[in-house]
C-alpha cells in the first residue's frame, strides 16, 4: 500500500494558519498592563473620560509598535508614529467639523493617497502612515467633547507614557551597572553577539548545502544589530564610552562577515579553531567582557587570510577601550524618501490606500451619522501588505473581529461598569505583545480593547455592528487590492527590486570600477558600507517577492511577481560573488578565472531577467 501524499496548502492559507514562535516578552507584557488601563482609570476618577480614552488610544498604538529592540531605536520606532497619530487625530477632527460628507470623503482620500505613498519609505514610515489615517478616521468619525489640539495632546501624552516606561525598563538599576560597559542595553549587546554567532554559523556551513541559508541568516542578524544600535535622527551617534565600544565591536564583525561570505562562496572548509574564535567573541560581547586569547587561524587562501586579519583586528578592538568604530550605514536624506514615495511602489500603494480609505469612509457615513470610524480604520489595517498576503490578512481580520467582539460582549455583560471596561483594557493591553505573533489574535485583542475604550467614553455597545462593518471593509479591500492600477503592475515589488539592483550596482562599481586604485582602509570601509546596503535592500526585495508569490494567482499579481523571486536570487548571488572578488583583490590585486567567469555568468543571466537589472557595462577585464 502506498503512503498517501499530502497536498501542500496554498501560501496564503498556510500564512493564515501559521503563527510565529517567539519567547514571551515579559517586559512588554508588564508595560502593556501599566499603560492604557491605568491612564483610563485615572481619567475616569478625575471625571475626564474623553481625555482618558484618547490617551489610552495613544498608549495602545505605542504598545502595538513596542517590539524587541534597543532603547535608542525604540524612541524613533514608537515616537514617530505617535506624533503622526496625534497629527492625524487633529486633522480628522478639524476636517470632520469643517466639511460635509462628500467633501470630507474626498479630503480623507487625498490624505490617504499621501500617507500611503509615504508608507512605502520604510517600516517606521508605514506605521506612521497607518496611525495617521486610523486617527484621522477616529477624529472625524468619533465625536468627543474636546478641541482638536486637546485630543492630539492627550493622544501624544498616552504614547509618551508608554515610551517612558519602555526607556525606564531598558536602563539597569544602579547596583547592577557594575562596570561602565554594562550600561549598554542588554538587547543591543545581545543583537551584536548574535551577529558574531551568525558569522560562526556561516563558517561552519562553508562548503555545505546549508551555506546559502546561513548567509541569509547572517544578513538578518547584521540588520537587527544595526537597527538596535541606530538612534533617532537627533542622536545618530553613540554618546557614551560604553555605546562607542559596542559600536566598535559591531564594526569589527563586518570584516569577519565579509571573509565568511567569501569562504562560503568558494566552498572552502574552515578550521574549527576559527569558528571557536567567533564564539568566544560573541560570548564576550554578550557579557560586556574581553574574549581572552584566541586560537591562531590558518592562512592558506585569500579568504582565510582575510579572516585571519579580521580576527586580529577584532581582538585589538576588544582590547582597546577608546575605539569609536564606524557605523557603516548609509544615511538617507529627505530627497531619498521623497523619491521612494513618488516612485512606482509609493504611487501604487498610495492609490490603493486612498481607494480603500475613501470608499470605507463613504460607506460608513452612508450607514451612520456618527461613530462611523470603524470601517475606514479597518480598511487601513487590511490594505497593509507587510501583514501578509491579502486574502490571509482578510481572513484573519474577520475571524479576529468576530472572536474579539464575542469576547467583549460576554465580558461586558458580566463585569460591573466602569471597572469592567478598565479591567478589559488592562488585560487586553498586557496581551498585545503576545498577540503580535498572529494577525487574527492581534485583531481579537485590539477589538476588545477598542470596544472597551469606546464604551467607557460613552459610546453605546455595538459589537455586532462592528462585525458587520469589518466584513464590509474586508470586501472593499479584497476588491481594491485586486484592481489593476495605472502604471506598471506590481510596482511595490518592482520598486524593491530596483533599489536592490541599484545597491548591487553601486557595490559592483566600487569593487571593480577602480581595480587599479590602492585598496586603502577607507576604500575597504566604504565597500563594507555599500555591501551592507546591498544586503539590506536585497532582504527587503526577497521578502516583497515572496509576499507577491504567496498572493492569489490573479493576473495583476502574476504580472507583478513574474520572475521577481529569481531576479532577487540572482542579485544575491551577484553580491556574494562581488564580496569574494573584493577579498581576492585586496589580497592579490587580481581576480582568478573562476571569479571573472562567475561574474560574467551572473551578469548575463541578470541581463536576460525581467527588469530592473544592474548595468552589464561595469564588468571590466581585471
């Protein structure tokens, strides 16, 4: 009897049924319990329910963005969306008072067009644009007895309360800070240590079929460490000796990653002593200590000699206490953000957001004279592509809303008022960090929290109506999400691939464009900065291509995703090869026949792949 073969689930359904496995973020759970609930309780006791609801909303949105990471990066990740949310609340309140239904719908649609385009700039911009539009809907569709600026200030104060809790939790108590080195946040040290461990894992996998996956894991670890060390725009550099040392240790891992990538590309087996050295360095970063004597590496090839040199430099960096290191990041100015927002990805996403938000606002106002915010706010969340495939997030949103509304209706019938609403807000706030593992769970928890807030603010209990409005929003987003838009299909995927192609092109030009130039320390440092940018943009392009491939096979998505995954793989292989070329050129000044042959093959394949692609004219005879 033959075994029955399992038919694999469609990607969109597999995504809807899967959940991330992560450690319990107990700190975020405690902050969630201490944020929105206490703010609401204090305001109710003071007789200011409207202010309490608005402040609790600010704390709730900050809690949704409260993800693991360094305390420096958390200010930007939580604060920027909070400011945009406050601005959206004020704008929506003024617009709701000044315009009639039709004019208000047009104004909100234009605002959504701009906010959607800006959301294409990056993850923080996406959160900021989403929060701006959601609070626009709340400001225009949830009348509260307060002026626009008062509502904005209350919202911002609620978010600042959770940010203050986040910053206080990230600073160790005085007695625990035994050395100045330990004042660096544990999360930031752990992220840098993980980068060293990822280099060790790649070295272990060199010459095996696992090398490609380990190199992708190394890119993710370096991205996470870089983000953890990054500060807000007004504080982009390390300000204490401990932070400078941690930045220097991160800078020291980049040459190690370069050598490990070259070894994996060549398929060379790495001596165990080199892997052990990386593990000792990782442990030293995690413990804010020094690694002690490192095993002597071998120098049998160019890549191993580069690894030897990088290990020696890392050991010196760990011994020196005054090394400031280099950030090795490209600072993007306002011009780059504007170009991204006005590019094909920004235009396509902005148009879809405008259609969904405008249609949601129009339908909601036709159904309700007041309290019509739920439908357009739901549409804003549903249209976000970073929450998974379209059909998957629609299913999760519908299921989560039904579950959350049912739980709220049952709880509010049993609990006394207003203590019951406060208890529900405290419980839901503490569950938000856990619920982020799955979109349906997050939707259920947020539904309970928002319904409790609105009932506490004087709005009638309407759980069943919210289910109906959610289903309407799902239908609108499903329709608009599959509509063909003017311009190139799959603009968002194409824009990510174009960024990756430009970054790979810049790195290729730097390494091969001036092969006769001296390979100075500044030349190497600039190359590592360009290589980091190339791998970061490639990771985003690969994620966008995977998301497009997981969508339903409708014509618009087929055209947009056709060949995107293959192009991203070719670009990654190109950057790997250019990294190996850089190591070879630094060591001997010339490329081997294997390097030039592989470069020519990749550039030829990219020339035949769907656009965008790097310019083949950059390949010169060494």
